[in-house]
């Protein structure tokens, strides 16, 4: 059963109190709930965030970026946050069938979608008593996703995902040539085919991060982008799983420079779209993706209605577990020189 949020009951935007007042000389308070999904943290703003109005979500992201970007920075950058943190601003959806809307962001950018973050959002809403277990649609800047919540276990039926380019060669200075696919899973990814020379273990993350950063820099320098010139800000490395119950292990570099502790919902969607296009994963077949810290998403896909032989499009479903880990009031004190976060 789908349960809608009663938006009049929950003043989740803190509209009246905070409109246009972030640059004021008064202390501001922002209420957040922290959660983690397979070790990857999410911080949802539930009150005191900026009012972005009721326009389509793509326009709201623009308003957020142009007028309230310092709030993004204050919430996720140090000293309150760090590169690993994904933030989310809870918004009123435009589509009445949705329980909520969300705009995800991190220390570097605004995200289209976030798989682990959506799982975190669902347990957050349940923790607040705003939803019950069951099916809930969530509106994001790149489309509506359908979630199913069963206490800590959350599945997310993601937006349509597809491969844009196969076997792209990148010459990486001081490293060598890597070959991978460019794919969309709600964000843009460069999915590198298995790299046996790299050890995907958590005690090797500094090295893996350096490698992935070099690859990302090389792609930028060589103008390797998405179809509309999009910066390929997520880089994925793959290896065989350490647990034989799983199918694959990954390391995912996120936009800032941190790595995803979860198997990355949008990244696994992108990866599955490549496997679907190569005929390596059939619709409905289970794919268990293991992360660098051994957390797992259990995934499968169905073909999208507009999928063709030339462009295979899939609708991925990802299931993981998320837990609420904190409730906090962030204090934005104009007397604090780092009030709005340390921007790099
Ligand atoms: O789970 O989609 C995801 C994600 C994106 C960035 C970090 N996690």
C-alpha cells in the first residue's frame, strides 16, 4: 500500500522561518537525520532547508545551485561533514503519486539520483513516523523511482539506465591504458572492465583512489564525456567477489574524491546496463554486487519499454539495507568563520 506524506502536517521545508534568511546575521538551525546504507552515509535535511518552490525538480536544482549553494556546503563540507557524505534536501513532490521528493548533493556537486541515499531516505522517513513499510514513489531531478520498504531492507526501482559507449580507451599518464564503458544509471559512470592488477580491498583504498582520480583527470583532459559533454564524475573498478555468494566486487570513486562504501546504486545500474547490452545478464537474473567494505546490493532488471537492439535500456532494481545513525540540529552561526563549510 502506498502511503502519502501529509505535507501540511510536516513543515519539512521550514519555509516561513528561513526564506531568504540564510545570509542574515541571525543564527540558523537546520535539522538533519543521518543514516548509512551498507556503510555509506546520507544526511537528509528535514527542516530548516531552503525553500526551492514548487517548480519541476530540474529547475529546483538550478535554484539550489544559484541561490543556496552555501547551504549545500554548510551541510556536507567540513567541519560538519566530509567528502564521504551525501546530503539530501527533502522537497514536496510535483507528482501527487509520490510520497516525497529529494535532491541529493555532495561536497562537489548535485546528483541526479542516488541509490544508497534513497534507501537512507526511506528508513529516515520511517524513523520519523512519516511513512510505513510498503511501496513509495520518490521524485528526483532525473525521474521518479519506486521504492519498497521493509524495515531496514529497501529496494529501489531506478530510472532507465543505458550504455552510451562501449570499450572506450583512455591513456592515463603514469598508469597505462584502461578500457571501459560510459553508462548512465541516474548519474554518469565510467565502468572499467575487470582490472586484475588492482587489489580491491579496503586497505588499498588510498592507492585505488589515486588511480581512479588519474583516470578521471585523463578523461577530462582527453575530452571523454557523456553524450551532452557531461563530466564523467564517477569511476568504477571491478574485480571478482571475495564472497562466492556474490557476483562481483567494486570500487567506486564519487564526485568529490571519496569512494562509495556501498556498492553504489546508480553505479550498479550503469554496470548492469552494460552487461544487459552485452547479453551477459538476462532480465530478472539476480546480480549481487559487493562493495569495497563487503556490503551487498541484490539487483536485477527488466527491459525498459523503449529499449531497442541498438540501445538496450533497462529498469534496474537494487535492494540493500539502511539504518538511521543520528538525529542532529546543525547550527549556522554567522560568528563562525567556517559556518558555511570549507570549500575546496
Ligand atoms: O548509491 O547511487 C548511489 C551513489 C551515488 C554516489 C554515492 N552513492
